[in-house]
C-alpha cells in the first residue's frame, strides 16, 4: 500500500500495543515501524533495475525480518527512553506488530509480498489497489481523533480500535467484491465461448467497483473490465503474446527473471527498434486513447553481453483526462 496508509496502520497498531503506557509516542514509533519495510526501495540506487525489482517486498517484508528486527529495534528504543514499565520487550512487541502488519496488508495488493521469504512464494490476493481512499481515510480520521484524546482512556482506545475494525472490515468486503467480479468475468468468457487457461482479476485504481481482468487465451491475452454498474456484457480486447518473435530474447537469464517477477503475465515486443518488456499485472493506462500503454514496462538493452532493463513509465501530463475516463468507466458501460 501507499506510504500514508502504512504510516496510519503502523501508528494505530503502536497505539493499540503501547498507547496506554506511553501515549502519543506509541503512535510515533508505530508509524516509524510501519515505514521501515519500504526502505527496500533504496535498492534502486544501489543495484540494477531487475535486481531491485526482485528485492522489492522481499526480505524486508517477511515474517523473518519482523522476528529479527523487532527485538533489535525494541532494545535500541529502550536504551533511548529507559522506561522500566515498558522494557525492551514492550518496545519489541510494538515493533513486531508494526513491521508485520505492513507486509500483511501488502499481501492483498497486486504486487503482493514475499511474506515467507526466503521461500519463493509471493502472496498477492489482488483485492485492493495500492491507493484506496475508502480504506485509508476513515482509518486516518479515527487515528487523528484518538491522538487528541487523553492517554489511557477507554474512549481513546475505542476510537483507535474503530479505525482498525473499519479498515479490516473493508478489506474483508473487498475479498467478496473480487469474488463477485471474478465470477461475472468468467461467466462472460463462458457465454462468449472463449477458451482460456487462467484468469487474473484486480481492482482498477483507487476503487473496488471497477475490476480489470487478464485472460490467458493461448497465443494471445484478453484484457477486459467489469463494473458493478455495468448494463452491457463484458468485452475483451486481444493482445498477441508474440512468443515466437521474442523466443531468443526470452530465453536470456535477465529476461527470465523479469518473467518470474511478473508470474508469466508478459508481452515482449519491438517498438521503434527497441525491445519492450510489458508486465501485464498492473493493466493499461490510456494516456493516448489511440494506443493504451501498459503501466509497467521496461526498455531492454544489451551491453557487453548483459541485458539491462530501464523502467519506462507513462507520461502523466494528462492525468485529469485519465481519471475522468476512469470515473466514467466506474459508472458503467
């Protein structure tokens, strides 16, 4: 999830663990704990793009990391605060839950997380977008109200817990929404007599009303979307896999690593004389209506026998138009 959401979650967890004893400082240290796992983004400045992408939401987002770092951080804070009524164990408990709930929440997003690192098993339930106001805003409001209440009071505890309950409840609801959208999409495939091997569904940006779908249909992918306000059947657009043309490049180790990251949802194609690697998991963005672009794509270049990848993000100058189209699509076809 986005940084603000993780700060709010960490602060609320910190309050729940130690708020009665240390007051607002529990929120502060909880917010810090909730931020620490995302420091793995520093890998972008220390290594190549492919390796940094592999490391993202890896070790720092694992149970192992939480278990190792919680007592270390707890001991360090105890040396600073010297609170005998809390002890290093109390601070360690705060840090464990702050560190652990971060990747636990990330597991519900499209990117997912390697919660069980070093085992190569990425959890990605694909039921909430990385930025979702309905998850974050009620949570944030409850946290702010709690912060202005007297330490240790029942009302402060209740309002903080309410934020946790509301956000968790919404997360559970999104699982049911995903199931309902996935059902509608698979039924549309069957009604249109489309043969497929697998389907991946995920929410469109910042909502859980509109859902996007990737469909593996043999030598091509189908991409479609479904809104709960739709009145017309789901329509799909075909995107050829172009596997034969990219066979040689796809066999290279660096590209195989990208394929593993994207869990096989990819298209390799040539554009203006350059090879482009498209990661299909995050869908399309219609900056140019005539030619939608995949959100995550990489320009591949070979230098001295090594293939390097450079992230090619969409030009976001026309964001107002993009969000306008998104809102129109949410309201139904």
